[in-house]
């Protein structure tokens, strides 16, 4: 992906982090589409607590970059109101744990505006949510709550896990005529840099990415766990096990075909995610396998996930999260079956 | 005592329950302009009566009547411009008719058909809003979009006395103040939120004063007095259009009917109260005022009511003749660009329909 | 179940509907435990829009049966506040579609009070939610949103589907020291009557109920769909297919052992639920099968669910819901495999 | 003009920034009672300084300083009775120390250990609350439980200027009014919500006036003046205890530090403003007042600060010596009666720990 982008770039593009890619995408789209506005707590002069909107206020002014009063219901409601009247608001929930008060507007209005008016009104909005644990943050700053939205018709739910995908998918999300919940894995915001041309090229919002080919077992993951999963694949390779790694990237709608194709080859699937196991989004992928790939499976599906408890405060949090060890162990269990 | 702040809330009323003026008319106000509005009020009442009957005979789903709210609803609708945006709750048909919503659309909505929300005329108005008071905050968002794009438009939202307890209402008040939005929040206080009386909703003496929490302009109005409604909306609209910001207006009226056709108000309120409500209702006083001004008479009313009956019947027939949507309508308005799995479900649903004949 | 209860009754108990069983359980527990209070919109003199609290205000007074201001955030917050100070509040969301503003308090506080304070405070509350479609109600009155809570650690999520289970499970929910989201399938509130002794006997909150034995296929469901599923089993029996029917009853924690045992016998599983398919709670059950029962399955798992769209307004809603036909067809597909 | 309602909001201040009285002391007020409270304020400042240093050296997670808020925090804590319930946000250590919370518990919480919330002493107080202002509504629920059980207790919640925009705050105001709850809502207006200034939060002139929305008693107070804080809390407490209902008190203070140690306030506010803040801070004026009354002197301060340093060091050491919880602690406090699947996960986690040594 990144390679293609380099080719397409007009002037030498810089290597940037995932969060810088977010900023770059926001700036690009704001330059090219007047109807795009950014809103949230501290997104203005402060540039967001993670600096995702750094510089935007200076570039586009306070009428395009709006600090909101401290209320997530307000952010969600204003966003739906603006979107339904022809603007393209990109709202930020400051942290994953603060987006629950937005659920009502997302479910009852954003996801239904087109449906309930038979297309007369619509809701082209993006809700950006810094997501997940592992940064030694305080309580409520480390949640993996993507599953809340995946059962809600009318939404798109995406989670990029590389700078290039963050850039391309955020552009796509803003241009999408329907509401998108855009989760950003904050643990890998600054994990590594990648050259991402600022060429305005969007990436599709309905495909999974095969990050690594392998014939023995399919590792399916998304968000920050892509890091551990790729590391697990490396570790497995050392033991002669070739793992295919898939970044789901878009959870809703799910590109199950890519997963099914991989499993038809490997016969084994380990699903890795950070959220608690029970009814996490991994369940949906496992369910699809049980429905549509049963005859391909030679081993039971495995899920390596957060435990069914809250992510603990930071002294214990790394023990909660899926680790390379846990992924490797599950993959080996799968490969041991036949 | 050092004062940090000080607030007065004005009460507006012109027409008493007996149809006599209790205050001088607003400057330049011409009573003749009331006649077409009074006619609209009568039209709404005919529509309401027939809709209730339709529900009672099984031809409509649950229906929320607007009996007693006519002056407030028509006054609000009359005060708006076509390019403004209206965000109703679920019973403000009078205001919606003034904006161009067809009565058949109301019936389709309560008749279980989403097409009722696809208004032919006020294309940007919000549909009926069931989650209480969320429309207030959406309207704030709409108002914010007008302000950011420098469009000379305002947003008007309505909610009930119960709705004024909802956090979304407070969020709308807060936003309107923080951004100085061209927003008019109309709290239609009809005394009841289903079975819960106004007094149980809040310790506030007036609902208008909730606007103080956001630094908004606040006004309390006799909502059964069309003249007061018009004057309150004129003032709030003028403020909003001139960049002075938002208003909260409390319209004091009374819900003469059950909450909806699914409710039985006798379980929780006395006959006496309802009887008293009928003495203050909005048509009575306006009819008597217009009659006293020789602007209206019995013959006119009879003829007009007949016409209303016919008009409403045309709408009802259009509603009743409207075929149910095909099964794929469930799928076709969810995404502009529906994902493949959804299209597969759509195809399966169509196939099932065909199989079942 | 019901039979046992009859035996245990002290004086001739009456046949009651599911909603009457709810009222009976509330009254029983309020009589026996002073700390139980009921709160919600219109639950007082009006007795609730479904009459679940009918008569309670007269019996126990307005200090035990509280009409709340019209705000679901308020209901949730007050409930958590009372529960954490030693009361046992039973809150009502008037309809499923109105409970979204409660998500924040349920997830951030109710589900965490014990966890975050290491047991110093806790939150013994019940949130009753009339649930589901099929009653020709207006918009937002017909939603199947149970999956929102099933990924949240610290909660219990239950849904009775008979008068006896409603009575016993509600008693258990109120006595439970942790928060319980209690979904009531409103479509079958008055479907049939059953004798339910008012003996104060609770039912466990962690078991699935096998409602019908069968060897050919396992039909797993909950809530209102128990009705259609039992009817489908009847229809299948006529064609010589013996379906086992399981009412999940408690979604969280899931009694997967009962389901697994059944599938180990039948080798086939059809999961039936009203919520949209993708990431509905059925996915979790299918996932567990893919993990733990793969070697027992002789046919792919089937899900018969609502479509991945919003439940339509009532002219179309029955076409959205799982039907006897759809269940029968899925079961036959499963049985056709071997 | 007919008035529907009328409201005055009083402003309370006794001690000017220079330590001189600007008004007569409340009746019967004895300045001697200020000494132990001033000592507590000094203690908190020592604790705060050392905690920040601890974070800077990597021995603590993100920490929210309370620099500048000492008078408000100590005044609130001092006004409460042990059986009352306090619902703080996240920086009101002063109030919490007055109630018996140990400094080591504060450090454990910010050090990433849930045991910090297991207060040894105020067993019914709420822990720190990250989701802004939700503590206000929980406190309303607590107050409701006291009222229903006829317990002579009150609930006190604090939130910030930013927090007063949150819908949960409004819900608390509304509930307190609707049920006449024994609740005191303390809005600690320190001028900033991270980078967002007070003026951007709301169009309201004062934050105190938000209480009008619920019919509550409203008061604005100089939050850097301990005497004013005590008097405001005394009045609100008396009202709450006597069944007169809830209050909203706005305490005007200033956040002298960054929002938290994760923030850099230079990005969004000027040096001048902070400098001005230091001239109005609460210790200065109280020290000068007490000194003028011969109730305090330099020697006393020096000795006391030394003692504070030692006390805080004891707490810090206790914190630093506290071993991380075993892995099963993740599972053990989730349910009173944990389900089997969770116990299986617990066993697996313990096994993994053992394997990894
Ligand atoms: C969020 C939400 N909660 C509950 C309901 C159920 N409900 C519908 S109307 C109503 C009462 C509304 O009263 P009020 O706001 O005074 O308006 P009115 O019906 O009197 O016009 C309630 C509780 C709802 N529609 N939405
Ligand atoms: C619901 C929620 N949204 C956002 C945040 C992030 N956040 C933490 S503190 C804060 C600002 C709070 O400002 P204020 O209420 O004035 O209190 P102060 O920190 O100034 O004491 C924000 C936005 C949060 N903790 N909770
Ligand atoms: Mg009302
Ligand atoms: Mg502040």
C-alpha cells in the first residue's frame, strides 16, 4: 500500500506516524472541501490531547475547528445536526471511555437519518475515537469498545493500524455519505513512521488487508494488536509455522471473503483482539467461520483477547492485553490439530 | 449583599380565556392577520379528530393527538420562514402544516410507513422525533451549521414540559449559549408528560428559566393565546436572525386529550382539571375575539369546517390507498452504498417474499 | 419449572401472564426487602406504560415507587447512586429504544463500582427493559439491543421468556449483589398464562433452559423468539425432525455447557434471535461452538436473525423478524448436511 | 411587563487578595478556627508539590495537581460530617484528606493501582471519577437514598467549570430540584477545562445560575477565600439538612498548574494570566490575615512545613513499597459471585504468570 502511495506522490513525501497521518488527512480534506469541520474538546488551539488536530485551528480558523463545551452528548448531537444539514463534521471523542454518552445519537439518529427519511436527509459524519490500552493512562482512557457499534445497522466501523491506512481510510470516512465510527489505536499512534504521500487518495472502507502470507494458520486482528500479531508471526516463522496475518481494518461492513479465502488455505484461524472476549467483535468473525467455512477448518477457531473483565489500571494492564506469547500459544494449539 | 447576577422572566399574554384583551396589542399588530391562522387551527382540529377516529377503527397505529395545542403549534409554524429548519417532537402537526407537510404524511408515519418522513415540501425539516428532546440538540447542530456557513436561517425546535427535563434539552441550551446560535427552543408545557405532572419534573418555578442556565433569552407565554405566541416567536426570531443568540420560550397550554391513543389519562388525572382546561383552550377565545372584531362569524365557520372535512378526507383516502412498501425498502435506504452482505440479505428477503407469494 | 412451583405454593396460585409475573415478583420483593425501590417514567400512579408496576404505588407509596423526571441519564445515575449507598433500586427504561442514554452509567459505573473500589462499594441494581418488536408500536419502541451489554464485564444480562422464568429470574436479579440488565420480551408479555406461585423462590441467573428434547438439531434462542422456535420445532416434528429447543434465558454469563451438550448430541445448531445478525449475541454462541464444539458439528452453524437493517416501522416489521418459516428452513438445511 | 419569575444570585467574599476583610465576618465566626484549616492547606500544597515531582521522576502516572484550589477544597471538606457522602472529581485531595482519605491512597490511584480507591476511612465516599460530572448525578442518587431512608445525611459533589457543561451536571440539578434532595453541587471554576476557557463553555454570566434551571439555591463565592467557602458551605449544608433542598455553589478560583502532568498549559494560555492568578491565590491572603490577627507566624509556618514534608514522605514511601497486585486481582473484584467461565480465565491467567515466572 505504502509503496503505491510513494509512486503516486507528486513531491517527496515525508515519513509520518499514524497520528500525523490523521492530521494530514484532516488537513487535506479541509483544504479541499469547505463543508468539513472538526469539533471536539480541546481540538482547537491545543490541537487535541493527542495532537491529532495540531495546527488545524491556525490553518483553518475557529469556524472550521471548534472547541466544544465539555459534553459528549453535545458533541454527538451537534455533529448529527450539522451533518444532516449538509456539512461534513469530523467529531472527536477525547478518549474511548468518554464516548458512551454519544451512543444515543449515533444509534438513534446518525445510523437512521437516511433510513427513516427514505433518503431525504442523511448523516455524513465521522466520529474519531482514540482507542485501546497499553499507554499507562488513567482509568477510562484505555477501552476497547468497538463491539458496541458493530451490531448497529447503518454505521461503518473502521480501525486503521498503519499510517498509510490511517490516512487513506480517514479520507474515505470523511467522504463517505453515511456515518463512520473511526477508531484510532492510540498505543501505536507513534509506533513507527511510514512514507504517506499527501495525495488525497482514499482507501476502501470495506476490505481486510493481508499483511503477511502464510499457509499454516490465519491470524486475524485489528488495531493495536496488529503489532503483536505480526511479531507472533515472526516468532512462529522461526519455528517453521507460516502464519497469514490479516488486518481486518474495517469491522463493519466486514470483508469476510478475504478471511474465508485465507482460512480455506490454512484451515486454522486465531482471532486476536483487545476487547473482552465474550461478544467482542471476534465472535462475529468466528461465527461467520462456523457458518461459512466449517468444512475448511481443520482445527477449532481460537480467540486471543482481553479477559472478560475491565482493563485494569496500568500496573496490571499489560497482563490483560493479548501478548505475543498468548498468540503464539494459540496458533500452535491450532496447528497441533489436524 | 453583593449581587453576582440578576434575572427577570417576562410573561406574555394578550387574549384572556374570555377572548378579551388583557394587554395592548403588540405595536403594529393587525388582527386581520389572525384569520387565516384561526382557519388553520380549525383545520388541525378537524384533522386531529378524524385521525383519532381512524386509530379507533384500527386504520392507524398509535397516534399522538394535538388537541388544545393549536395556538402554540400554528403560531410557531406561522413565525418561520421556508428556509428555516423545524425540529418537532411528535405532535406539532399545526406547525408542520404551516411549513408544507401534508396531512397524509403524518398519517403514513403513524400508520407505520417511513415514507411519511419523506416530506415533499420542507425538505430540510427534521422528521418526528421519538427520543425525547434529542431534536432540540439536533436543531442546535443545524443552527450551528447555519451560523458557520453564514446562512440567514434559524432553527426552531419544540419539546414538552417533560422534554425540558431531558439532558439533551439542557445540552441544546448550553450549546446555544456557548455558540450564540440562531436557535429558538420552544417548550410546550401542556401540564403532563404522559402521567407525570409538570410539578414532578422539576423544582423550577417556570420552565422558561431553564434558559438562564445557558445565558439565553427566556420568555413565558400563554400558549393558548395565538397573539402572545406570535409575539414571542417574533421576538425570539428577530434575536436569532440578528446574531443575538438563542431563546427558550415556555408556552403554557394544556393537553386536552390522552397522551396518545395508547394512553388512558383517567388513570392519573381528574375530570375537573380537564374541564378547567376546556375553559382556557385556544379556539374559544380566538373565535370570540375575531367575532367581536367582526372578522369571523358562525356561517364562515360552518363553511370552513365543511371544507376542512373534505380536505382531510382527501388526505385520509390518499393515506389509505397507499400500498405497503416492498420488502426491499427495508434495505434500500440504509446506506447510500450498501455493502455486499446486505445486498445478499436483500436478495434473500425478496426471494422469500416471492416464495411466500 | 412451573410444576415445581405449583408444588411449592402454599395457597392456590393463579395463572398469570409474563407481565403479571413481573409485577408479582416486584411486589414480593418489595414486601420482603425494604431497600427495594422502583423508579422510572410513569411507574407510579400510572403503573407503567405496560402496567408492570400497576398497583405498586398504592401498595408501597411514592417513596418506594418513584416517578422520575423524563430523562434516562437521570434514571441511570440516580439508580447507580442509590445502589452504591445500600439500596436495591429496580429501574425501568420505558422502551428498549430509550435505554441508550443509560449506557454510560451502566458501563462506566454500575459495571465497575465493585471492581474499581476493590469491593468497598457495589451496585446491586436491576434495569428492566421492555424489549423487542412485533407489537405494531411507533419508532424506537421495538429494538433488540441486548448485544450492547454483552461485551461489558461486570454485568449480568438476562431475558426470561415465560411467566415462571420472569418471576424467578426477576427475584434473582433483585437479590443479585451486582447489576443486572433485565430484558422483558414485550411481544409475549400477555401471550399466555401460567400458574406461578408467589413463593419468593428465585431461579438461577446462569443457566439455559432446555424446553424441548430432540436429537436432530439444536435450536437456540431467547426472548420472544422462543415462541416461533417452539412452533418451528412442532412443524419440524411433523416432518420427522426432532429439534431440541434451548431458551438461553441468561445471556451473560452464558451457560454454554448446556448448549454444547445438546450440540454434542445433535451435531447441528440453529441460533435464532431478533436483533440484527452481525455481531448480535448469536455470534458469541456460534463462536463458542466454533471454539469448543467443532468436532461435534456435522453441519455449519446457522443463524436466523433480524436482517442487518433497522427494524422497520410496523407495516413491514413482521418481515424483518425471524419467522417459523425461516427457522424451519434453516433447521432443514442443517439436517440435510451430514 | 408582567413578570413570571425573578432571580438574584449573591456573591460571597470576606477576604480580599491582600488579606484584608472586604465584608463583616459571618455572625459568630471565630478566626481561630481557620488555623487548623490553613495548616491543612499547607499540607495539601506540600503533598501536591511532591506528587508532581514524583510524576516527573517516573514514579507516578499522570497526576492532576490541585495547586491554587486549596481554600475551596479544604473548605468543602471541613464543612462535611463523617456520615455525609462526598463525590469528588479527581483533584480535590484537600477535601478528601479532611474526610480521612490517606495521601498514599491518592498516590496508589494515580500510580495505576485500584486499591487506592479502597479508602480505609470514608467508606461510603465515592472514588475519583474520571467521566466528567457523572459523580454529580451519582451524588444525587446518594442524596435520594438518604432522603428516602430518612437519614440525616447530605451528599456533596464537586465538578469543574468544564464539568458544569456536562449533561450529567444538569441532570443532577434537575433531580435535586424535582426531589428536593439534600445535595450540594460545588462547581469549582478554575477558569479552564484543559485548554478550553470558561467563556467558551457557556453563555451564562455565572455558573452558579445553572441552579436556577432546577429551582435550586444558587451562590457565587470567592473560592480563594476560605471564609467565604466555609460560609457558603454552611448555608448550603444547613438548607440540605433541614429539607430545604439542593444548592449550586460556584467557587471562583484558578488553576495555577497544568491541567495534569500530561498537559502543557503554555500551549493555550499566557504567562500574564498565570501571574495574575498567583496574586489572588488562597494561601497568601489567609496567611496575611492570620498573621495580622497574631494567629500565625513565620516560625510556625517553617516548623509546620517541615512536619508536612515528613508526613508526606511517609506516605510516599508507603506508596512506593506497595507491591503490584497479583494477576488474579483483575478477576476477583468483578462479581460478588464470579461465573465459571471467568474463573477459568482467572486460572489460565495465574497459570500463565507461573509459566512466565
Ligand atoms: C427518551 C425517551 N424516553 C421516554 C419516551 C416515552 N415517552 C414518549 S412521550 C413521553 C412524555 C413526553 O412528555 P412531554 O415532553 O411533556 O411532551 P407531551 O407528550 O406532553 O407533548 C414519554 C415519557 C420517549 N419517547 N423517549
Ligand atoms: C466524559 C469525559 N470527557 C472528557 C474527559 C477528559 N477530560 C478530563 S478533565 C477535562 C477537563 C475538565 O475541566 P473542568 O471540569 O473545568 O475541571 P478541572 O480539570 O479544571 O478541575 C477533560 C475534558 C473526561 N475525563 N470525561
Ligand atoms: Mg407535556
Ligand atoms: Mg476547570
